[in-house]
C-alpha cells in the first residue's frame, strides 16, 4: 500500500455577498436570530455561476498550489448535491475546464459529507496503486435548490467550492478515514429529484424541487455522530485527542461545533470556524476552510488534523490527516 498526502488546496466563492439583513426582505427573520442561532453573518450567492464554474476555479488554484500540471491528474472525484446536469457529471465539466485529459472523472453524492467520501475514494485509489494524483472537489450551488420562502433553510446555506490534490508519497499524510451512513434518516434532509412521469403510469403529485430539512433532528444527529466518528477514528490510530491541532468540522452551525467541543472536552479554539462568512456550502465547507487555514499559515508540517463531515442521507465521515504538503 502507498502513502497518500495532500499536496495542494484551492477554493472559490461567488463574489456576491448576501448579508443577514437582506434576507429579512424575503422571509420573517433578522440578523440577531440568524447570528445567535447559527453563527452566520453573511453568505456568497451565485449571480450566474453554476457548480462547475466554482469547481473549475477551485481546482485551478489547487493545481497551482500543488505545483503540478493538469495532465498529471489521473482521477477527478467531485462531491455535489447540485450538479450542473444529471449527465454528464460535473467532474467531466471540470476535466474539460482545466484540461486534465488523463483523468477518470465522476461525481458522488453524500450531501455535506461529500468531501470526506470523495477524499476517501481518492485515498483508496492511490493507496492501492490505481491512481497517482487525484483531484478531489466539494462544490455546491445551494442557492438553486433553496426554497427562498422557507426561513428554516434559506438563511443557512451559501454557494462555493473547495479542492485538494492528493498524491502518492512515501511520507505519512492521510492516516485513517471513517465513514458511515443511515438511510433510515432519508426524510430528515432531502431535495426531490426529477419528477417520476411516463406515458405508461398514473400521474403522481409533483414535489417542489427544493431542499427540506428537519433542523432539530439533524442538529441532534450531528452532535451525536460527530463525537462518535472522531472517537472511532482515534481508537484505530496511535494518536489521542490532545495530539490534534485542529478539528475541522463541516460548517453547518457554530452551535454544533460548540456542542461537540463541550461534549468531548476539547478546547473550542481548536475548532476552525468560517461559517460567519460563507454559511453552509454543503460539500464545499471542509476544503474551503482547509485552503483558508493553509493560506493563513495555521498549518505546519506534521500537524495533525481531524476533518469531519455530516449531513443528508444520513451520512457522516471523518479523516485523520498529517499535514505534509
Ligand atoms: O449541512 C447539513 C447539516 N445541517 C445541519 O446540521 C443543521 C442542523 N440544525 C440546525 O442548525 C438548527 O436546528 C437550525 C439553525 C436549523 C434551527 O435552529 P433551532 O435553534 O433548532 O431553531 P428551531 O428550529 O427550534 O426554531 C426555533 C424558533 C421557531 O419558532 P417558534 O416555533 O419557537 O415560535 C422557528 O419558527 O425559531 C423560528 N425560526 C426562525 N426565526 C427567525 C426558525 N428559523 C428562523 C429564522 N428567523 N430564520
């Protein structure tokens, strides 16, 4: 088995900033409620960019950061719940956009856990020798599936993309990944797909193609599953909670991070937060934050990080990473 490390990161966000106050024009809400209940102050919303446009820019930055040529990439895995098309995959659109013509490309859907699942796929492809250099992307244009008349969801989400380049190495990088799913929670967070209809069946009621969420239940699930996956991850490694420099959780709600810190008795300062600027960008929150942390000089060689995703499916996953860029 080969070792796998992250050699570059990138991110891209739409320019348009929508502050909490602007949402009061659409629904009965206010800055005070949104800030105190979620930690969100503003989010970026597409003014025409689709998921592939965001992903291509994030990928270009990651490629530059890694110092590689796009032709070296042999695998592109893109996690999204908001693809440009049902087919072709958004990963294929990225391939064309960055001219990575030697890559095998596909999308995966694991909602807000998508980046961790994609990272795991890239990790396994490289570990087993099938791939040498993989581009992993989390990208979502949530604004196109948000019900802008539903205050329970429309204040939470934003658009964005983040990317990482993984490469075969002989040094320790990605140490362990833990993932899980529970399809019994399918109705807690969902967005209907294309309406089922054909000339040989009875007409069915058409569901609005927007996101629906039972916030309270998803909150409960998140604060339960995140400590469990972190504990499982560390149990199978030779490291302890105290060895971890940063916990990078999916940015869904600042209160989830605070609750996990309290439950696990971890210094809340170790939980990186940028939710105030971007809201919940689904599959993109983790790679956007990773890129931001690296650019801000927070990550030093051999630092240990725990990345954790959770969300619709239900799905969850975590990765123990030694920073070795
Ligand atoms: O990325 C995928 C994972 N997603 C998550 O992890 C999200 C998890 N859930 C959450 O983050 C929280 O449950 C929410 C932020 C969605 C909601 O926070 P909450 O503290 O659980 O609020 P709530 O749903 O219990 O609502 C409390 C009150 C309700 O009013 P009443 O019934 O008490 O009169 C809501 O109608 O707040 C009301 N409310 C709002 N008020 C102003 C709900 N949304 C809003 C709003 N502005 N935007």
